[in-house]
C-alpha cells in the first residue's frame, strides 16, 4: 500500500501548493430513442482538428470537449459545464449520451471524420482508419474522461526540482492504487446487447436488452472494453522515462503479426507496429510533454521530459448531469497529490503482475472481490471493500495534513458511501427497478439547466472562426505531398 512521506509533505507545505487541473470529456451523440446519432460534426464548431475546446475523438458522433488547465477545481468544473451546455445547444436535438458504454449500436452510423486537405488532418484520418481495421468500431466507441494534472514550478522546486522523476513517481503510485480508485469511480457494469453482437464474450443477461457482469465496476476498462492484449503483455511501470520511450519506440517500429496484413501501401493504417503512434498506447495514466504540432509526443518527452500527467481510465458518472461531479474532480486532485507526496519505489516484475491482476479484478468483479495485498506477510489477499475503506481513511488524514480537510468534507462523505455501495452496484440496482439501461441513461442525458457565462460564450463562438483560420493556415504551409509527409512521420522515431 502507498504510504505518505512526512518529509515530502513538509516540502510541499513550504511551496505555493498550486496544482493545475484540466478535463477532457467524451460523449457519444444519441438520438431521443437511445440510438447512436448519424449526424455530422456541427458547422458551429468549425474544424474539429483545430478547435481547442470542441473536437472529435474517434468518429462523427464521438464528441470530445476540452478545458484549459485551472488552479481551482470549481473553475475547471464550471468551464466544463459551460462547454457541455454550449455543445447541447448546437447538436440539433441530439443528446450527449451520459454513460461510458455506447447507446444502441449501429455500425453504419459510426462514420470517420473527413480527412480534409491538410497533411495533419489526413494523418488523423488514416490513424482512425487504422484503429477501425485493428480493433473495430465498437471498442473505439466507448467514452470516458481524462483528468490532466500538473504542479506549479514552486511545488516542483520544493520537491526536488526534477519534474520528470516526480511525475514518474506519481505514475507508479497511481498504478498501485488504481484498483481502489476504479472501484470508487468506475460505473459501466452494463451494456446494451448491440455492443456484443458478433463478439464471442462470456457475459450474463440482465434483461432482454442488456448484458452485464454482476460484480463489475467498469466493462470499459475490462478486457471486454477498451483493451489491447498486445500492450498488456508489456505493461508500462514508469520506472524510468528511458524505459517508457524504449517501449513506445519498439511498439511503433517492430511489426506486429496481428496487424501485418493491414495494408500500408493502400493506406489502411499508419504503420504495422503494435501501435501506430503514441496516442494508441492505452495506459491508465500517461506522461505528457509540451503540446506541439511541430514535434511528436515521443520527441517532446525525449527532449524536454514530462510536463504533466493524464489520468485516462475514468468512466462517465451517469449520476452527475455532465458525467463528472465536482467531488470527482476534488478526489482525483487529492489522489494525485497523495501519490506525489508518498514514497514510490520502482515496480518489480512481480509487483507489476500483482497490479495488473488487481486492475483486472477491480474492473470485472470489483464490487465484491479480494485484492492482492502483498506477496509477503500473513495476508496475501484482502477484501476490496476493507482495503478501499482503509485507503479513504488514510487519504482523509493526509488531506488534513496538507490543509485540505475542510474543503473535502462533502467529497469524503460521498466516497465513503460509494465504498459501501459502489456506483456500479447502485446502477445495477437502479436498473433492476427501472425499464433498462437505455431508459435510465436517456433520463440522465437530458439537457442541463445551466446559463453559460458571457465570457465563455464569446470564447466558444470565436473559436469556430479561429479553428477555420488555423486549418487554412496549416494547409497553406504544407510543403510536401501527403505520401512524403507520411514517410517522414514514420521515420521520425527510429
């Protein structure tokens, strides 16, 4: 179990204690009957590749909204509310499906965004086409939230001034406690049967329309959802940045037998490695470098180190009307600070196997299972509920030590309740009393009552024209044919 370090806490308290948080939220668009929408990206949002706040993840109905980083949790949350409402106002009667597993699925409605005419947009289209050919549309059509986190320069300096090593330590500790986090925040134990059509998956029927794993917290995070067996074999432990970069380089450059037959000559994928590019690496937490269109993510990390961290495996919370609550944001921030101010030894091969197994158990049976507590001592396994309760008490004590206990009272009350009845268990119980998943999610996806701030409304409206201008400028600056551009891109990591 992860334990806080008093010396690190003292150093943190000597700093300005500032953290920066940003949110990226995906929603599938559905019609009023709970079917995947067949409508295209609204013109009101401009060019999705170049809009800073509203874009597409995988397909036309797969919307993603992005906040800038904020110091205050409430500011990040309010900005997300404004974005959510602005999108609702522009999607022609569709709903933002407030659940991580897709609505009633029809493959013909999962259309990839057009490639447009710039090299960057053509590459983005080819990448999505590669994802389709590798994994299929269903796996790519689950939705979730990414939580971006970083410390101020003052905190980094107080903790030792090595930003990359600080963030690597956070990443290792986050993996260690992620099974507990997933038990508290995961909420996708049920899926509509259309998601399973044509797939050989061992899963139970909840009713005539829905299938589920009875004790699951998150089908999306499980092997039935957003999962790559090839990548799981070489689990990233974040023991060093060099090791992480070697993994990326190997995954990109070494042909994978499973993907060899997907044509490169006919442009059916970017390359035939285990991943086509860095964004295909399915880590639960991802180190990120400085954002740049000119320099690839791999090279940014190699040259400049880690700039911030992205927690990726967060399900949409259907009990919050925008898919995440303020308490969720507060919890995730506190978890990241806790991971930073705790000892973080390197992860051994044996511990790596234990972490992977605990994550599997949490996703598939986490409501009522045992977690591996350790490989030494009298207790090898322990009740997930007991381990999570002990973690929450530890986190509560830690919050008091860093001066955040009064600000987190509602959050802790909420999360202790969740430990007794995880969101995933509550959802299954609620579905047994209602008309089924589609009906439940539709009721929880109705447009929110929210007034967008004048400042943000102006910002969102201006972004349409800015995105169009950025696209035109990018197209104008292209100085090579796409075939040359693609070959250059492939050679960048060698």
